[in-house]
């Protein structure tokens, strides 16, 4: 049983107003966001390999960056599909070509570069014990759910969590669910945990770091830069 990271880097970055450069290729200190993310998995001792799903026209650039920053565990970079769901399915098929069905696959956004080594380890251990792992953070604000028949529901904040990433599963389980969705011509699942829940799988959660944000807006990018500075100061000054 191997532990494989499937990193999705297929977004176009329209909300970043970057004039053509996708958000995952924005640079901070000369290094693209996607490389910050990939290094987390590349440096983790329990990660065997990495598959990256990337915008087709940006694959040559990404491969150049992998060489430049010596990211060595990437087994393959594959072009994405029409939707995020389709792109993950393409990536899962690539994982299936290289690794065994009982492998643990950690599905992660290329623009979430602020997870910790411990988050990756916790995902692996959770899947080994329970068969799935959804990285979450506690809800810090009130959710309001609008019902189709009218009216509102306000879940208890203490019982509410925000799903983030990685979202991790046994390869054969998540691949079979994607294949069911393809047969049913369903292409609108927002993420892997939504799909697994729809098809009846029990999901288990861990709590990840609050800074595990998805960089989709300029404000997110500024937060990312500040957090990189904080982490570097911790290493240099020990606080």
C-alpha cells in the first residue's frame, strides 16, 4: 500500500485578476505557489509519489519548475478535464496506472500551500484506520441553510466544520465512485467528500490548521505571503 498525492492545479485564476497567469503559478520570492504546495508532499517521508493535474498549456512550464526546484516525487503531469470533478478523475486514472488499488490517495488543491507535515501524516493514518479522511477546520461563523420548501435552518456552530484538503481515500474506493458518476453523466460534484457522501460512504474527519486556506483572491495571496514570513521567522528566531 503506497501513499500517493494527487495535486490539482487546473484552475484559471479569474478571481485573482492576474492578466492570464493562473493563480497556482503566481510567484512569491521567485517560487510559484504550486511548488510551495508540491514541496510539502515531496519532502514528506511517507509520500511515495505525486500525480499533478495541470492546465494543458502550462504543463511545459510546470515541468521546468519541477526541475528547477528539484521536486523529485512527481511521477506524471496530466492535462485536466472540463470541470474540477473531471480533472480529478483524469488524475485518479493516472494514479491507477502507476500504483496499486489499495494505495492511499491524498487529493489536494495546488493552491493550498499552508498545510503541515502533520496534516499529511494524520490523513494517512486516518485512512488506514477508517478508509477515508476529510481535513476540516472548525466553523468560526454561523451557517444559514436555505431549505427548498422555504425557511432557514441554522446548524449548531459547535457541530459544524468546514471541509478543506487533503481529502483522502483508498484509491479503489474513490475511483469506483468517480466511475459511477461518469456512467450517470454527473459532472457537478463540488469536491470528493460530497461525491463519496452521495454514494453512501461513511466519512471520517481530522482537524487541520486554520491557515490551510485556498488561494483564490488577492487577499488570500497576501495572507499566504504573511504566513510564509511567520514560518521563516519561527525557524530563524525560534518563536
